[in-house]
C-alpha cells in the first residue's frame, strides 16, 4: 500500500520550495499533479506544477468521477485526480498531495491513514515579506492571501505534523525525516540504525502534540485572539 502524504500551507509559507527540496532527497515518491482552472503563473508549465484546464473540462471530469477530491480555492477549481494514486500504487511508490485545508480533510475521510503535514511561516510579517519578494502577486492578491492565511492557520490542529519553515535547509531536512519516519513506522520489527533513530526523533518533535506550544506565538502573530487549545 502506498503512503499518501498531504501537505498544506498558507500561500507563501514556502511549501513549493520545500516540496522541491524533498523530491531531491527522497526516492519512490510521486507528486500528484492537480488539475486547476486558474491560469499558469510565472514559469509554470502545463503537466508540471498543474494541469491547466477550462471550467468546462474540469466540470466534465467531476461528472465522470475522476477526482479523489476537488475544491474551490480563490475562485478557481482545484482537484486531485484518482489516477495518480492508482499509478503510484502500480509503481509501489508513495504519493504526495499538495492541497488546501478543505482537500486535506476530504482525503483524511477517504484515506484515514494518510499522513498530513501543515507548514507554517515563522510569523505573519515573514509571510508577508515572502509573498512580496516572490513577486508574483498584485497588492490586492497579497492582502487576500494574508487574510486567507489567518483562517487557514486555525486548522493547524487537524494535521498530524506541524513544520515551521524558518531556515530552509533545516525545514527541508525535517520534512524528509517525517516522510522517512512514516515509512519506518510501517516496517515494524526491523531494527533501526542510529541515523534512523535520529530521524524518527526529529519527526516526533514535529508531531502535533509536541508542536502545540511552539506554534502559539505564530498563531498569535496572525490573530492575537487565537488562544491556546483552540
Ligand atoms: P508557497 O508554495 O507556500 O506559496 P513558495 O515556495 O513559493 O511558497 O515560497 C514563497 C517565497 O518564500 C519564495 O520567494 C521562496 O523563495 C521564499 N522562501 C521559501 N522558504 C523560505 C525560507 N525558509 N526562508 C526564506 N525564504 C523562503
Ligand atoms: P496556488 O494557486 O497558489 O498554486 O494554490 C492555491 C491553493 O490550492 C494551495 O493551498 C494549494 O495547496 C491548493 N491546491 C492545489 N491543488 C489542489 C487540489 O488538487 N485540491 C485542493 N483541494 N487544493 C489544491
């Protein structure tokens, strides 16, 4: 059985950057290329970051039940095609889904053993800075993304792992350790090497219960009213 990893993050947290780094380090992992009706951004290519389709094409795929889940994000359709999971399973690979909070909860309903990871920026100011320096969005879009981030972040406690993307290299290593630790967990009975024990400890430190305290100041930077445990 393939392991399904779900990664969500407020836009601009560094998710695409971290996922790119992850794929340089981990083998036997496929990326689920979503379908979307939004137009390509920057250097995005059809079939690489997304399959860019019209609303009519997307709606025809919904009718044909081709999606494992689909949602409307920022006014556009986004969907995960069932065929990616089938193909990953045929290759004995695991599958990584880069999807939003709504998609993550739909996948968790269908595949409860899926591993979900939420990426957080170090704080609101750094998120705003990253969105601006990325240079892809207008002022209006940046404001909307920051507003959406505040709401999305409130869902952090629905995820299995929380990763704070502060220093890129360290965060990429933590993400890799989570992925590898979950593979090890499914291979019970095999004695772990010292390196494997180390990565299991790193992954454990990112588990929701361990991370709760650490994320409080980040949540407060987005919404001072967000109190512990909510
Ligand atoms: P997302 O996919 O979450 O929308 P990106 O990967 O596009 O975000 O990253 C947003 C911007 O932040 C990019 O310009 C990226 O280079 C930068 N970035 C990503 N991770 C870090 C980090 N750890 N430290 C500083 N800048 C980062
Ligand atoms: P962007 O337009 O910035 O690439 O993505 C916007 C949001 O849509 C991100 O939160 C991203 O994770 C999410 N997204 C991308 N693909 C899918 C998908 O197939 N399903 C769902 N539910 N969300 C997706």
